[in-house]
C-alpha cells in the first residue's frame, strides 16, 4: 500500500505526508521500500528526482538524528540508510561517525561511504586504516577508498607514507584500482617499501600506468628478493605489453621459483607473442627447466595447436617455420601433446604430416609410442597405415609406456 502511494510521483511533500501519518512500524517498512526503489532506480533517469524527494522529505533528517543519538543498532541502520542518498550532510555525518568505537557502526560507515563514492568521505576512511585493533577487513576498506578516490587517486598518497604497515598496504591496494600518472612518483618510491606486500601491490598499481618510468620500476621489482613480488611485477609487465620488459621476462624463466617462471612465460607471451624464435632462443640457452616452464604455460594458451595447424598453410615460409619448430620441439621431448593431436586434430592432412615429423625422431621411444598409437581403436585407419609405413616393424616390440616425462 505504501509503495502504491509513492508511485509515480516522487515528490518530497507526498513522502512527508505519508511519513508523518505513519506509525513507527510502518515507517520502518517505508524505509525498506525507499531503499529498494533507490536500488532499482540507480541508473534510471528519475533517479535524481527520487533522491531529492527523500532528502527533502524529513526522512533524511531523521536518519541524521538517529546516527548521532540512537542506540548502536539504530545508528548502524541509519548509517546504512544514509549511504543510499547522496547529500553533503550525510557524508559529513558518516565521516564523523567513523570515530565511533563500535565495530558494527564502523563497518556500516565504510560500506556507505564506499557506495556514495564521494572524495569528501576519504578522511574518515583513512582514519580507519590506522585504527588499532583493525575492525574492518582490509579488502572492504581498500574497496571503499578506491571508490571515493576514483577521480582523484592522488588523495590517497598520504597512506603510502604512513608508519603503519597496514595503512600502507590498504592505501596502495586502493591506489592499484584507480592509479593514473598523477601518483606515479609516489608509486616509484613505494616500490622500495620495506614491507613486501606493499611492493607487490605497487606492481599491481603500476600496471595501470603506461609510462617508461612504470616499466623501469617494474623491471626492478621483477628482481625483488621476495618471490611473490617478482610474480606481480612480471604480471604487470605483461599487462602493459611493455617491450622493455622482454629481457626481464626472459631472464626470469631461470628463476628458482616455479610460479615466477610460469609468470615469466606468460609475460613473454603478452609482450612478444608466441613466436618460434623465442622458443628456439630458450632451447639454445640450454636450461631444460626454463624451457619446460615456458612451453607448459604456452600450451595452455593453445601454442602447440596453432603451430601444428600451420602445417596446412599455403604460405611456404610459414609452413617451413612451423615444421622446423616442431622438429626442434620433438627433439626436445615435447611429444605427449603431439601424439594426442595425431588422434584428434580435425585436418587429416595435418595429422599425416605430424606423423611424418614424429617418425623422424631419433628417440626409439617416440617411434614405439607411434606404433602403440596405430593400434588404438580410435586411430584413423589412414593415420595407422601411415605410421606403419614409416616406422620399421622392429620397433613394434619396444615398450609403449608413457612418452618422455619432459614432454607436454
């Protein structure tokens, strides 16, 4: 009934009349209706008119009063209500309420300020980062700070100089969501912070700024003594598609930590693409571990499937490049996935050409695996015949165990 009274005329007088003639229990119901309609009208053309009607109806003043004088439960409810209707008085009241010792009220304040996305709310949120003991989850506080600083990330840089580690972490976390060139100098300084998580989140923030100075800082962070900082820095270089980070990523393939090596392979893929010369360069470097890390990560992105598919192209140069690369990969032991392609690749011509390349392998185990493949019921008879024609019968007795453990 209350909803029907309010629709469609969102004017303050109508709301005031309904509010003043309602009992307390009905007023609580009316508040729920207003919040529900506010959420439904968030992006609608009449959103501003509805918001103004609520603010001018006297209901908004009631919430302001409850936030100052009510019991904790009532103050929490009032703080949550104020977060749905933007008015300078509400923002100021929420910032003041951030000083309250109640953890429940502090959480309501953070959620409402984050929803309002008003830079005026930043001082209250920043104070909460320094509150001990912590009463708000770091993620929640960082998200609210980022929402309020979306148009002015520089207003968060004071947190990067805070003496408390938690404040610096939350501050750079928030900046990493909204960073632009205005905060680049401070982020470069934060890259040398004594706390590893600050450095890691700084790398995440630098990924939003396409600038030579960002890349330079990320190249430095990619050599950080803490492994997860190196991972974040490499990830950021990949997201920036920064050519100046290619050498750093290549060097990181030799990292002692597996996660770093895999992220380095991802970064190389993002910067330079999955090109044959990179694979051959890594093979020439001689480290099996580096090569396996790279080829495993690239295979998840469809690298081998693409290279095998190029055996059907009409461009001779491209065909020859793919064929030579596959020969190098087979010699390096990358056979398990290629054996699967012999069974499932949709182009029969490609499967037959792949059989020819595998049959050329020096390793007896590869030829034995091919013969075992030919005996499988799901192997195309034409492919099976090609295998038997190219692999001497003397190898049929060789154990057909799993392909080389180092294959992909």
